[in-house]
């Protein structure tokens, strides 16, 4: 599933702990029946949260399976789940993070969605903003509709004011109506019979602001200095270990595979434990996360540690290749850091190359540690 269940359960466990006033409910199945009325805000966490009655306040819900609102919420709705369905009435705004989102009822305020697939078949009385893979509007939006997507945005219903889409493709059907401007980036298929208040305008690529480019450059320089200082410290404090990690990078492909395994195997193990316990019983998700939390913290520490140190043996190896081994390991390392900086300046492919080289460096540490251990045993 696109939306990781473990993340949802973590949020479900953490979210209700926030010190806020209101009614709280945590269970395997949280149900507000048709005859129930909650006279306050409701904070719900479970495998399923199903609201069929009335909430006279806000609804904040996290679920490992789905959140369904078929009743009435007089305030706002904030929901996190793999599936979120709103078939009833929400008088306030809707904020959703989900794999799939479907709005069939009415929403009296803004809608903001982050997810994979969104479908709006109902009525939204204010603005809609989407961050999705794909979306389909067959209902109506009173004000503006704005979407950022890597897939297709399909407009079949009505948009009261402006329509702005940044997606791979925009499709506007013959039944669509737009009362304001239509602006889009990407491909578009706009039916001639669509009722548009103005002609559609295709926008060019948005240039990166100078301030953003300057911040990126400063970040790259700072990162390079951090790697340089960390590497120099390692060559001074642990010269034997650092030299072994550098010398272990003989076959780059093998080193990259070892580096990938070093980082991936703990994550697979953690996921298998949590997933296995969750399959056995959904109620054990929270227990599994708590039980593996020390391992998760150690793993995150390893990743953060290697985020900097993984470049050290790789930089030294690059410098050694460039000079054909004619200078010291420290000199090769300094030259390698400069070469890594040059690689980051390559458009499009620079950072993927850097990521691959980083993986080689992580493998160098693992192989170097293995070689040192073998020598000590011998």
C-alpha cells in the first residue's frame, strides 16, 4: 500500500496525546452512530473511525484502515488514513492526508488534500488545493481549484473561479464549467464544448528564484565543509580504520551493493517485524512499533551518521584515482571532496551520481570494518 500503515499507527498513537480540550476516543473501531451527538471536539484513533452521527465541533481522526464521515461535522475535519471518505456534511474545512480520498458530501469551507488519488463528487463552498498523483472533479467547487500532480487531473464538474493545474496532463470534459481563468503547466486536453469564462493559458516552467538558488549553493558549500572537517578528524583520530575503508573500495559495484545491504537490511527487518505482528493482529501494530523503537532509533542514528561519513572513503578513493595514488590518503581525500563538489554542479544527473557514490562509501566502511576484524581474529 502506498501509505505506510506503520506511519499511520505512529501518528494515531502520538496525535491524541497532544494536550487539547475535547472528547477523546481510541479503540479498534471508533463508531459515532446515527443517534449519537458529540457536543465538543472529537479526537479519535483506531483501525477504523466511522462517524455517522453529529459532532458539534472539530473532528481529528487517525486510522490504520479508513476514516468515514457519513454524518455531520459542524467544525473542521483533519484526517490521516489510507482511505478517507466524506459522504456527509462538513460545515468547516477539510484537511486530509491519505492514499485515497473521496468527497461525496458537502464541505462548507476550504479543502486541502495530500495523497495519491482524490475524487471530489460533492460540493465544496470555498477553495480546493490538491497535492496528489491524480484527481477527478465531478462535483462543484465554489471558488478556486488548484492542483499539483504527477499524473492526470480531470475536470468534469464546475469551478466557480480560477482553475490552476500543475500536472503531467490536464483533461477538461465537455460538461466542465470554469468561471475564471484557466492556467496549466504540462499537457492538456480541453474539450471545445467546455464552458470556460476565458481561454486556457499554458504556463512555462517556473524559474527557480535567485534566493532559492543562493540557499542551495550555500547548503552545498556547508555540506562540503562538514564532510571535509569530519574526514580530516577521522584521518587524525582513526587513521587505520579510515584507511581500511578507503582501501576496501576496489570494486565500486560490489561496494555499492554492500552499502545498499548495510542500510536496507535493518529497514527490511524492522518492517518485517511490524508487518508480521500487524498481520497476526491489527491491534499489535502499536505494540510492534513500541517494541522495535530502540532498533528504529539505532537505525536512524546509523543513517544520520553515514549521511556525512559515507562520503569520506569515497572522496579519498576518488582523489586516489585522480592522482594515481601519488599523494597521501589525506591529500587524496581533500581532492576528492573538491571533485564531489564538481559532481553536484552537473545538471540533472549530479545528485543521482552523488547518491550512488555515497552508497559506495557506505559499503567501503562495511568492507573496511570486516577486513580489520578479520586481521584481528587472525
